[in-house]
């Protein structure tokens, strides 16, 4: 199972990253848990310069921008190969 974390305060960009991620997970029919992390101290543990952030299996794959669905698909596919 993949663990996916969306890091951010809940702004529009953070919500968009979560929507894209959940859509890709559903389309790929993955066994994955998508967690929304809004606590500032928890977010700072990942040393992000800006949010939103996307973390897959404790690896930061994107920060400070909204990734495309194709990018998220690639990152999830890569994470599955490693797992």
C-alpha cells in the first residue's frame, strides 16, 4: 500500500493537488492512503520552502506548485516499482 500525503494549509492550490492525486489513485485502482497534512509543524518536518507539497512513501516528489495528472501518475508508478 502506498502512503500519499498532501501537505498544505487547505488553500485552493492544496485542495487542487489533493483532487488530482485522489483522481489518479482512483483511475489507477491503487491500494493507497491519501492523507491531508495541515499542521504546520508536521509540514515543516519535510523541509518544504512552500506549499502545496506532495509526499509519496515519505519522499517529497513535488513542492510549491500544482503537478499535472501525468506527473502524479509517473510518481505513483515509480513508487510502486520501488515498493
